[in-house]
C-alpha cells in the first residue's frame, strides 16, 4: 500500500505543479523514503504512543535540546 500511495501521489501531483516550481530531487527523496519504509527490518518507533515517538526523535536528533519557536507554538 505504501508503494501504491507514493507512486499514485507523485503521478497525480507532479503535473499539477507549475513547471518552474518542479524539483526532480523531490521525486528522488520520495522514492528513497518509500524504499526505506518498506525495506527496514526494524520499526522506527519501537514503543507505541507519544513516549516512543519522543524517544525515537531524541535518538535521531541527539544535539537538539529544545524545541524551535514554531514547534513550541504548535
């Protein structure tokens, strides 16, 4: 389903974006993200719920100790 959704979204969205705003790197990023999502052996978040997500995010961004101004407003 992930592969279908990524491909379908890209195919339908690309023509609707004005040519001067199309960035082929976006398609590459989409493909690489989709491949990583379906080929990873371990889930990115090991514990369900907000605490598990927070731990995963902290592990991925060890140098970050505070939220940005826009993150604090969310």
